[in-house]
C-alpha cells in the first residue's frame, strides 16, 4: 500500500499509525515536525519528508523495513541529528539530506556536480511496477553504494496542460506517471541530467539538476520527443522527434539546453533515426537506423549534413556510445536473427576493429563509458527474468562486475554523456 500527500499543508500526523500496511509514503512540502506517529508503520520502505520542519528522527530509527528516506530541506542540525542520519545509513538506509551537519553545503550555496564514480540510471525500485512503466531517475555512488531518487520533485511539477498531479490518491497509474523518468543522460559538466518522461501522456524531454532539483519540461510539444544527447560543451541537446508526422520514423532535431532554438537536422521520411550519441569533438552525431535493412549505426556530420554508415553488421545493432577520447564506439549487437540475446561490443570510430566484450545468454542494453575510458557500464536482463541489473566490463575484456543486485529493474545507466 502506498499513499502520497505532498504539499497539503499537513502539520499533524496523528491517525496515520492506523495505516499499518503502508510501504511507501510521500509527505514532501508540508509542515511536519513530529514523526512519532510513523513509529508504528513497521512495513514502511520508502519515505519522502523533503521540505518539512523535521528536527528529530528518533521515531523512524527502528523501522526495520525502511529502504530510503528523503530529508532534503529540513532543519536538521546539531550532533544528535547527525548521529541519527549516520545510524540510518549504517543500517543500509539511503538518506537524502543536504545540511551542514551532514557534511555537505546547504542548497543555497551549491551547484551539485556528480563525481566521476557516480552514475545515473532509471529504476522502478520505488513503484515496483513493470519496467516499461513506473521508472524513475536515480543516482548511484559506485564507491559507497548510496542510491538517491532524483525524481522526487517531479511530483510538484504541473503537467503540460497546466493541471497538477493529484497527490492525495494512492499510487494509481496516473500518479506513477507524475514522477516517471527514463533514459537519463548526464551533462558534460555533470551538473544536469536530461531524461525522457511519459508523465504528460506523450514522451517529453526534461532537464533537472544533478541532485534532482528544478525538473523542467524543455520540449513541451504534442509530438513524441526522445533520445536526448548533450553536445560536448553542454549548450545544446540533440533529440529525436516525430514532428515530421511519422511516429515510427522520427528525425533528428537540435535545441538549446533550455529548449529554445529548435532546428531540424534530418529530413528523411521513412528512414527513422534513434538512440543518439554526440561525438566528444562535437563534429558528428551517431544514431541508429534501419534504412539499409537490419538496424545499423550511422553518423551525421554537422558541418555538411552528410550521413555515413559506421557499423559493418549483418545482425541488428543499437545504443551507440562514444568513448571519451572519441576513438571507440560501444554498442549492443544481437546474437542472432531472432534477437533472443544481445551483447556489448566495441568498434573503432570508423567502424573497424569490432570485438565482443560480453558473452552468455543475456539481453543487454545502454552501454556507457567511464570518464577515464577504461570501463563500460550497461544494463542486463538477469537470468531470463523480467528484471534488469547494471553491470560493468573493462575495455580490455576482463572480468565483469555486477553493480546492482536487487529485486527491481535497474537500467539505462549514464556515466558520461557521449
């Protein structure tokens, strides 16, 4: 059971202790100070208390099922609050908090930049919905294992038609859409995240801070807009849109990072493009198209508009990702004509020297390079289950490392923007 009551002016939680089946509870942007009624919610796993008046966490310290709690924007100060936050984290609870006593600066003094050992990805670990719906954007610290939900503030963002999400109802499908986000990609300076959301009833591109702040719909169009790719200077975003009227054969467009200055780059009805990746030198954009038969990787030169085929494949390939030095492209290649399994490959930027990095009976997706170019992270459908986890593999083909291992779908990792 789940309940959302964001922004309702709530100050008194008395009575909520009767909802003993609650597993997820959203109470952001209220006036809550006393958490003692929450002490009886023994099944509570996900708790959002962002932007309240909480000063004491004692009531939630013994909630054994608690998985994550958002405390952003609460006046937690002093040694006692710091000790409580530490106690929760020592139990494996993910705690989102930005206070001086938590060891980081306050929101007013910061522009958050994710470190080079942090990735963003999409997951349904809060909603536990099927992976095609209910995905939200998260960050993961590869050193500490800390996971932060970056989609929380989406619940307060109006839909494209100006209406606001109903935060009083249980987690209906409409509520899940209110925070939905997938295919995240980090900006080159690692301070912003672009992602795709279906929360407005069609695919739109949003941009938010790397801490989840200020999520903004930058496309606001009736068409389906997807596959955002940052330019190396972070000033523009390439994307795919069906503004040409053909929903299944989109063209490539460019826009400024705030959504202004939209221009169409390709004009090829019937030759759909998808899964964009901007080259690190800014000269070209790789994309996937089935114009010559099976899906293949192409690149468009921005100066001339010329399109060339890059991959020399007989079976379908997808998800191109440039190495930070621009010398290599990682991608996914199907194992057979039935697409029953797929693996991570790399090739030189000119399409030569292709070699396979992962093996086994798996379905893999969304390769992304480490900032130093030595590893590639990717999503993998685990053990033929309908569940994805994130793995990484060295470029030299050494042993794989499993990054996430949980009962949720963790997919679409982004480590670098290319």
